[in-house]
C-alpha cells in the first residue's frame, strides 16, 4: 500500500472517530511515542539521553500492558470492538422480544449437471 493511501486511511479513521475498543486510543498514542523515541535514539549519540529514552519506552510498554490487564479485570467488554458490541446488543434485543424465530425451510439438494442437460435435450 503506498504511503499516501496509508496516511489517508489513518486520517479518515481519526476524523470519523473510529475506535475498535476502549484500549485502541492508548495503543495509537503508544505507537506514536515509540516511533518518535526510537528515531531520536537513532539520531542522538549521547548515551545518557539514549538510556532515558529507553527507560521511558519500557515504562510506556509496561504501563500499556498493565492498563490492558486492568481493563480486562474491570470489564472485558471494554476490550471488544464497537461493531461486535452493537451486533450483540441487537441480538439481545431480539431475544428479549420474546417471540419465536421462524426459519423458512430451504431445499439444499444439489441438482446434478447431467440431469439438467438431459432435461434441456428433452424439451
């Protein structure tokens, strides 16, 4: 995927406010911070600054892992996608309606090609 299309899709996601779950905004934030820190670590030769950036990188990752665990313990539904939760809510509403769901019978037999050719020759 070309870079301009990739950036356009990211801008579109940010503009529409799409979030897959409650943890996704933090993941995006951590990804940006991690890339910036890694680029600065490559560009700077000072060992003290590299160590400080390494420590902040590790703290960011560990804090993210901790927050994921905390959200999972608090309410695992917070880690589910919005589309899944909407579909689940629709199914709950259908289930609470209380009526039986009627499924029309469907014939799933396969008509062989040979029998359909014979039918067309006889016509």
